[in-house]
């Protein structure tokens, strides 16, 4: 893989800041890495984000076109516009104004359940590292880069089906587990070509006209 793509990824402002926040959080984790509870909280954070990856992509980012102008503007920035211009780097990553408040809410919930700052920090660190993993896989899927492993090449192909074949399937970017579990993983040869895969906003307009 060319160094320029690694630099392009890590020096994109949102990724650069999130990476810095992860290293700060992980730095606080280091003295407690021998604790089983800390390691479990870290893994739970990663698993939690893997679930959120699927749920938000399917049920929030692909929500029926909102009638409220402000909410429509938010959804367009978060995802609709990405489908219209899938290779636009400025639309590829989740903006910090979305990620950080959600992470703060997750942190408050984790502290409420654990009453432990060390456990809470480990959980958030797990969330952040999986978020960065998600962003990396998403970045690779949309850049002229050939993944090193057969698994990576397969996941890239699956994500491009979501963009160019049918937006109602293949929501997982890092893995297909939840697509398999929720029935949204199909053989692409048995899926019809969607006319709205590149224009999610148009779906709502078509239904309104009907």
C-alpha cells in the first residue's frame, strides 16, 4: 500500500484528532492493563461499536427522507451525500460533531453502570479504536487501494455492492456478521439493481409522489 494513502488517512483532521484522543485514553489505560476488568471493558467497547456500526448505518443513516429541513441537512452530511459522491474524501468520515457527543453519552452510560473511571476510560478507548478501524476499512473501500488480505478485498467488494448495486443490503463495513444475523446479506446476483443507491434522498420523494 502506498504511503500517501496512509498519510492521507491519518492526517485528515477528524481522524487525526480522534487518533490523538485514543492515544491519550490508551495512555491512561496502560497502568491498568494487568487488570482483567480493564481488558474486558476495552473489548466490550470494541464489540459495542461493531454493533452500533451496523445499527446506525441501517436505521439512522438510511432513514426515510426526513421532512424537517434541519434534520435532512444533518442526514445529508452524515450519509446521503456520501452515497451521491462516494469517493469524496470530505464526505467519507464521520464528523467530530457527530462522533464526540455520542462518545460522551456512551461514557456517561458506562460510568453510570460501573461507577469506575478506569473501566469507563477502557470502554471508551475500545469504542475509539474500533471507530478508527471502521474509518480505515471505509476509507480503503473508497480509495484506489487494493487491500492486502483476501478478507479485506472481499469486504471492499461487499461495501461497493451497497453503494452501486442496492443500498438496502450489506450495511456492515468492517464485517458481515450483523448482516448475516439480520437478513441483509444477500447473494448480489439475486439482488435487483436499485435506482436510488446513488440518491438516498430520492427514495422519500418517490414514495411521496405515489
